[in-house]
C-alpha cells in the first residue's frame, strides 16, 4: 500500500507539473520550426561605424575609413563579416527558433592605400561584401533543414562555424583567382557567378 501511495503521489505531481508547464517549458517541445527573419537593418543599412549589406546601399570609397598598414602590397581592403541572432519561443508543443542574420562591413577596419577613386577596385571590394551575403543565404538554407528539437542549438552553432570557414575559403579563392582584381577575366567571371547566385536567392 505504501508503494501504491508513492506511485499515486508521483503521478499526481507529474500531472500537476505537466499542467503548469505544458505551454511554458521547451523540454516538452514535440516539434521545431526554424523561422528566418529579414536581415538586420537591410532597409536602413548605415549605423555609425557599421554598414550592413543592402541591395540599395553599395560600398563607397568614403566607407574605407581605416588606416592602411605601413607595409602592404594591396591597394585597398574591406573588412566584411557576418553574424546571426537567435530568439526562441515555445507554444503548444512547438519550439520556434527565430533567426536573424547580418552581413556587415566595419568602416574603421576597411582601408584604401593606393586605390584612389578606382571604380574597378571598388567593384572588387564590393564583391567581397557580396560573397559574405551569399554565405548567410547558404546558412539560411541549411538552417531551415534542421529538425532536431533536442540538438537544434548545437546544430546551428556548428553550422555557423562551417559557414565561417567557407566564407574565409571563398574570400581567399576569389583574391587568388582574380589576383586582387588585376585578372579582369576572372574578376568578371566571379562577378557574374556571385550576382547570379544572389539573383537565385531572389536578391
């Protein structure tokens, strides 16, 4: 009888806990929804030292506000990067992860040593920025495929690391193949490939 009472009391506590936490505790989630929000500040890209990627706001030479290294063989260099913000909501057994991405340039880390007002050099640097944008679009595609309620957070973080490595690889490959814009044929090839990829994402 004592064991029966203990089991009954445990079941009562479990029922009470379930009633209280059904719509509050994420560990009770039965399914996952990955919700991709519009890119951060895509409609209002200028924010102090930071310029966020936007189709309506290309790079300008005035954005290159950093001091060039004393010894450099490059004419100019843009500092582009990406991040994501995650916000999780739980309701009626469904865990919704809202993800927002940002591709950006830091003006104070971008510099112009000898490029002057060269349009071709600026186009080369813009494409570095555009490559960063393609990375977060790839990130979004892969993030949408995540379905694990238990491991979604670690999967997103691992995906971020993979995408960061890919960005660095593509940026280096781009500079190597175009010889930092000197090889005009490969520069145009990269321009067309990146622009076509962005169009494929509806951008």
